[in-house]
C-alpha cells in the first residue's frame, strides 16, 4: 500500500492528499498528540493508502559552525551548535544583551565546499547561559537555497 508522509504543523487541521487521485481532505488529529504515527485512509475514489505523520517540523543538524550575530551596533561571535530550516542554536556572549522576542541579525558560515554564508533576520526564542536559540524570520533566497542543500539528510 502506498505510504504518504504528512508533516503536522497544526494537529487540528492536517491536510492529507490522496496519492491515487489527488483529492485533499482535512483531518483533526488533536486527540492523538504526537502518538498517532500512522493511519490507514480510504479516499472517496475508493482506494486506500497509509498516512505517516511527521511531527518534527524541521530536521535539526548538530553543527560546530562559525557565526556571528549583530545586536545594535555590536557584532558578537557565535559557535552554531544546531541548525535547521527553522532556526539555530549557538553559544555566544551576546546572550547578555538579548531577551526572548528580540530581533537579531545572524550570519553563519557553512562548512560546505563553498563556505556558503547564511544570513537571516531572526527572532530570539531562547536565552540561556551563553546560549541563544533563534527562529529565522527573514532570509534571502540564496541563503535559503544553501541551507536547504546543507540540511539534506
Ligand atoms: Zn483518491
């Protein structure tokens, strides 16, 4: 039986597309928080398929990359410890200057053969002891592309 992978962002409104005919339907799986891994679905077209629910929104890669973040007129060095399509976490002394919800400009140098630079405007989601977790808000197309390549499992 064909298996469809579905990324769950909002459990109350999961969009499932039939791999046979393309018909989409919405499902509410809120009653099974993160426990519903697979479900067999029978479409109106008469065919059945299996849906595999994927709850992790973004593949997160453990890294040891050089980066920096700009706070006001100061630039702080950062060691990027984890990277995903949605954001990053890193060790930096800039944590002293930031709080949750602040906006910050971040640059990361990837260790791919081109030494691609990722630049993004981010919102601070987590501040710890020498630690900063940010979510990407705005990123140029080239950065998005490089990051996408870099994070391919
Ligand atoms: Zn169908």
